[in-house]
C-alpha cells in the first residue's frame, strides 16, 4: 500500500512532465517521421526492394506516431506559436483545418497498417495517400527553411 501511495504521485509528475513542453514533444514526433519516410519512400519508388516485414514495421511506427499528433490542442496550444519552431502561424489561425489534416494523416496511416501490404503494388496504393498528407501539411502548416 505504501508503494502505491508513493508511486501514484510520481506517475502523475512524470505524466505531467511528458506534456509540459508541447513544442519539444511535437518536434520529437516530427523528427521520428523523417527516418520512417526515408525507409518507406525509396521502397514505394522502386529504389529499394520491397520487404513486407520492413514495410510493416515502418508503417506501424508511422501509425503510432500519427495517432499521437491528433491531439492538436495539447501539442499546439495557444501561446506556443513562437520560439524555435517550424510550425506556421496558419496552425493557430486555422486550428480546425490543421486538426482535419492531422486526423486525415492518422486515418491514412491506420488504413495503411490495416491493409497489411504484401507486395509493392498494394504498398504503393496505401503509401500514396499517406505521403500526400505530408506534402499538403508541409505546404500549408510548416514554415519554410531559409
């Protein structure tokens, strides 16, 4: 019982700390996507051989990541527009549009995993919509690097 009494407050502090810096958390989530796209895109483009296990591993990781970014209010709360961020002001000007884009990416990532592509053609069919979401979001909701 004493262990529980000490553990619960510690867990609460740890959980609070995990979302205490939404800017750092969203940056970390976005940084996870790059390496996953560098695995998936060359396979989809036929530059790397199709391997169902590699594709499914990367798709599952992408889906896990995508599901975490659907909580737009927690990751992009008002007041986090500034600082070292590539998030465009358009996010805060059009939260509903940004939320819709985030939800679409998450839905397409989940659909890609559910499809469990076993060949290049079926993978390309689910990768296309998922990767288009990245481009759409980057065009509208991400600042350009100078």
